[in-house]
């Protein structure tokens, strides 16, 4: 693994969930303050009008107006000569017989042609059906069975875990659906066996567990409860109920843990104008968070699901000691991009920072919680709004994402580091809300197409 980290190096700046720095530019190195938009799960944003780049309107053909065809006119010609009329009538009778005979013969020919056409059509239809089954749909695929889905040969199960939020899981609109989540799980199952959620609003816990069971894939999930500090526990209680309902309906077989809080300490002390997670603001935040952690344990115990772990997620530099002492695991956001690292140093810096800051802290506590990297990755582009095409030394690009994957993913697995790559797919709504690189962290684009990367085999 490449490493540009030394024992004297410090993280350039803490991660902050604010859309701009003091200079008004996200992640502006001159400001001395790195920034990061809110996590994918954020119920404060109404996304109903944001573009998702999906299901573009189709051009419907315009109906052709009916144009009646004029019928030929005729004249009623009176006969002036009876002999001529008699001859005309005889000729008319002969003509009628000829016409009738011709019509009967034509009908017989048409019937024979139709029969032959139907036979050929059926044969051709069967051939086309067979060709379609062999060329378009993998053999054995059942469109009514989500567990029987085509596999993408470009996908390799090499990531320890992936950070994931179903599209449309923000209040108040809740535009997610089981169909979309099933598609996501089918893709995710081909690159990882573990995912983490951020929150539980909009029924996302139940949708994810239902999709895992419907697809019958090897997938485990860390559910999430994303409380806020300013609502007297309303968000926590609401999401606790969602999680409880999901566990009652789908069981605990695919659930590894419940993460209570996401960058809760970071947000609270930043709003208080402080930086020390163990200072007065940090302790006030912990006084809210620790009881919620204990309450989640009690809920799981009362359901006979004490085997499900309870944890907390925060920025890598912002774990409060009391909070970390109360959990089974901690998840740390460690982003080399927001620490202004070059792409050549990014993987080594991430590993060293996590080990020296987060793992070291956990090991110093009596409960020694298991530590994971909750988020790490590399952006592939920037919005023109709050444009931020580089972190100083390196560009946001697909090529640099490939470098980070190549130098981090397999080595982290080899080292025994549990991590969640950030993230599953691009999120266009962030381009509107935050701009900069915030909408471009996905391995897949917003239409669920794998970006131009090669996933290594670890």
C-alpha cells in the first residue's frame, strides 16, 4: 500500500457537515477548513423536484387524422331500346356468374394463404422467442423471481462493505420503492456482502430487509437511526419504531447491528463553536446520545435479539469517549479528499489515520469497541455550482477513483480493516443542494450503470 503519512502528520482539517467554508467554497484549502455535505440520509431536504436522471419522457407518436376516401359516383342510365336492354341483361347475367365464380375462387385462395401465413408466423414466432431467450435473457431467468437475476461480469465481490441509502428515502416525500431497492440489492450483492444504512425513515429498513430476502443473496446490513439534537428525541423515536417494525416482520438473520447517531457529536459541537469532542458541548451531546444507545439495546433485548450489536458513527476526529465506551462498535468517516491528500498518498493516509486516531482510541477504552471505516472513497466529478474539481493536489475523476480502489480496497481487506466504501451510486439531488463534488461519489452513476472502472479481484 502506498503511504504518504508520517507520525508527525495530522489531518489537515476536521470533516464538517456544512455546505461551504468560511470562503464560501467547499473544501477550499486556503480556508483551513475541509467540508463535507450531510450524509445521504437527511430528512430536512425535500427532493420531490430534484432531477434523478431516470425514466426520461418518451416521444409519443401523433395520431394520424382520419381522411375519408371519396366514393365514385354513378349515373342511372335509362334504356331507350328494349332489344338492347334484353341483350344487356343477358350479358349482365353472364358477367354476374363470372364475377361470382371469380370471387369464390379468390376467397378459396385467400383462405389458403391465411392458413399458410399463420403456420409460418407461428414458426417464426417460436424461432424469435427461442432466439430472444438465448440472446437477451440469461437462461433460467425468471422475471417474477427476484432471486433469479442476470449477473454482470464486470462486477466482482471485492469490497468489504458499501455505504447505501435507497433513492427517495428523505422525508417528507419518501419516494423509494421495493422494486428500486431490489434492483439495488441485486447489484450490491455482486460487489459486497455487507451494507450500512444511515437512518430508518421512509420504511427503508423494511424495504432493504425485504429485498435481501426476496433476492436470496448473501447480504448483511447495519441498520441506522439518525437522530437530531433539536427535536427532543422525536426523530430517534420515530426511527426506532421503523426499525422495530422491520425486525418484527423480517427477523434478525440479515442484521449485524444498529448504528445510533451519524456525525451527531460533530454537528453538535460545530454548532456550538467548539472543536473538542470531549469538551462541554461534546459532553452535552453525549448526554443525549448515550441514553438513546441504551434504549436501543433495551428494545433489542426485549425482542430477543440481543445478538444484534449497537454502535455509533462519527467523523474520524470527533468520537466522544463516553459515547464510544457505550457501544459495541464505532464507525469513522475517513476521507483523504477532505484532508487534501494527493491520490498517490490517499490510501496510505486513510489506513494510517484510521489506525492512529480511531483504532488507538478504541483500544484505550475498557470496552475496546470494534472500529470500522464508515466512509471512504474518491469523487469522480464536480457540479458547476460551488465547483470544486480538485482537493488541492489531485482531481476528482474516474481515473483517480480507480487508483484509490486499486491501492486501498484489497489491501484493507488483507489488513483486516472493516470499511464501507462511499458510496453505491451518485446522488443528483446533492448537486442542487450542495454542489461541488457531493453528488459524484458513487461506484455507479445515478442510473445504476457502473462507471468506467475495473473492480479488482481481492
